[in-house]
């Protein structure tokens, strides 16, 4: 059955009735919401500033995959934005599973995109091929903790299946297709498999964080959003929770670095 944005109403993701979540108009509408909802926008700014910090010292072109509703170019003007949907505000239309680069990129950045890629192994192989030596993959993704399991299982419309055995799921739309637990599966639960399959990629950092800020932003719902003047107090409160992020974090910063290619790779 075709999923529509009206189907997502109880989950807080309604934008316009009778518009498929995979429709270009959904992404365009979310971009408008992100501009209007100040608390949510500040959350994204903090994510983007994390990217900016991690990119320091990188050499070469930075590509953002799944730019969608975002505004990373406002924070990092030289980034090349991309999306598989034909949205009007991105630089390049491409599929993240089939990157048209070879040893050319200094970094790849993604916000809430990896868990929508229906074959993680294909992406990681393609990204490794696209990066220069010492190039980075930097992503912010949903993460599995005792706190996040309850939220993603009960209050979010996307599939969240930590027990999935595979790193893939059936291909469908760019937004409706997902497993929110996929980043945790690949880089935590199956880390030994990742290291065996992709010796060219070193997992530099996995940092769970942000247990409540995104929730308080209301996400892309048009019905709820905490006033922006609460943002800094909430952020400071999350700072006090830093020692407990392995139990409370809803997202994780994940950084991979490309080594020189092993013999026979």
C-alpha cells in the first residue's frame, strides 16, 4: 500500500495530506519546516558544526549525500550537496549507492541517511572507492540504546529492527525504506564483520549523544515544537548526561577513515 504523509499523522510527521512520503514535495515541505521551526533548526546547526569540526584538515572535495531538506551549504559553503530526488536546491542528483567518483573525494557527510540505504555493504564499498586516501565518511545517525529503543519502536514511523540479521532491506522509496537500527548493527553489533569486510575503512569514532533535544524539537511535525529559547538550557542539561550516553543517546556521530588500499583490495 502506498504510504502517504497523512498515514504518519499519529507519529508526528504529517506535512500535507495525500502526499507520499517519497514524493519530492515532501522533501521541499520539510525544508520549509526546518527553516520555520527554530528549535529544530538549531539542532541541525549543531550537527553541521560537528561536521565542520570533523572536517578540519581534510583535503579535497566534500560531498553531502541525501541533502534533502537540509541547509549544510549555509554552514559549509564549499560542500557539494546531492540527493536522489530531483529537488531544486541541490547541486547534484545521484544515488548514494552508486557514487560516480574514484579516489576523488576528501570527505562524505550524511545526516540521517545511512539507515535509508538499502544495502550498507554496497554503499561502504562505493564510498571507499570514491574517497582519497585518508578521506572521511562522517555521519550522524539513529543509535540503539535502552532509551532510544523505546522511542524509535513506539513513537517513530520508520522501521527500527535491531535484531535484523542482514545489512540490507527490500528496496522501496528513498524515505519510506529504512532500518533505523542499521548504523548500530553495522558499526557496533557487527563491528567485527565490518572490520573484516572493509579493512580499508577504519572506524575512528562512534559517539552516542542527544537523548532529548531532537524529541523536544518535534521533528518535522507541524503540530509541535519547543520554543527556541529553551534550546540552550536543554543542551546544557544533555551535557550533564554525557556519562550516560551509552544508555540514553538517540543518535551517534560515526566517523570512518579510508586507509591506503590493502594488497588485493
